[in-house]
C-alpha cells in the first residue's frame, strides 16, 4: 500500500471514531438514553449479597408521603435468612417491613433471593420520607438478617421518576377502605326499638346462649382442624 493510501485510511478511521464519540456525548450519561440500568449500591457479607439499593422518594419535591427502600437480596447459603429490620443511621425514621404476601416475615430462602419494592414484592416503607432523606444525598442503610447480622452500605436517594418509578412509593398497595358504620334509616333517624311486652322476659340477642339451655355444654371445634 502506498504512503498516500495509508494516510487516507488513517484519516478515515479517525473521522469515524470522532463521529462515534460525538454521538455518545450527545446521548449523555442519562440511563434512559443509554438504555442501561443505573449503577446502584451493592455489597456482600458472607453468603448474603445486597444489590440495587436505593432510597426512593416521591416523584415531585413538593409531594408529601412515604419513601421506600428498594433492593435485591441474595442468599447463597444453605439455610434461610429472615430480614428482621432495616434502619437508616443518622435519622429517627422507622422503616416498616411487609412481606409480599401481606403478613409474616420476609424470608430469603437458601439459594434464593427477594426483591424489595415494585408491584407484588415485599416492601420497606419509610413513613416520613422527606424528613429522613433528600434527593441526591447518600443515605446509610443497614439490613439486619437473622443469621448474617448487619449488612450496611450507602444508598443514593432518588425520586420515583424514570427507571425508579416502578419501584417507588406509587407502587405501594392502597390501604383498605374503612368499613361503613351502621347507617340510619331513610329520613335521618334510626327505627326505635319496640317496647317489651309486660309480663314477659325479653329474648336474648342473636348469637347468645339462652339461660338454662346450653350452660356448661362443651365447646365444639371446627371439623377438620387440629389443635
């Protein structure tokens, strides 16, 4: 290859590299534009790994409401671990844990994993989220496990926008509506009770035992249940 052709090939390569570099700069470091998952805090202690840890606040700075801790916990051990608590050192915030099924402990099975945050997953809710953490800060988060003990690391505080929206407070299940109280009859007043007939004894309320009928009778268990 002649010297002029070699120089031409090198120049073309340099131009192509410059175009690729400029395209990457135009995309920026935003995780959405690059279509990659943001780098989140991760650590490991013994057979337990904790990854993708964030404190996620409400989407808008002026919004009041809880924040959440999102994370994925892996248990590479041969025995199950129970997530007993999560604390945020340096704050008075309380973190309320709830299993995916709604009650019971959050258990990480041997060789398995659990996800905190997101629809259908276990949750870790910080009731006074704005008081506990501010967007952009690094908040220390400590996971207390039944066998491994404390696993702590610094987590980024982010609003529930973009990638984090699906793991933020907006995915928390709604609290059940309170049961309606006894409503008055149409007209605004309750129906008065009929007076007892003179000379007769008032009947016992529904669901109570009549005196002398079953007093002292043993209580029967539900069929099929065991003590």
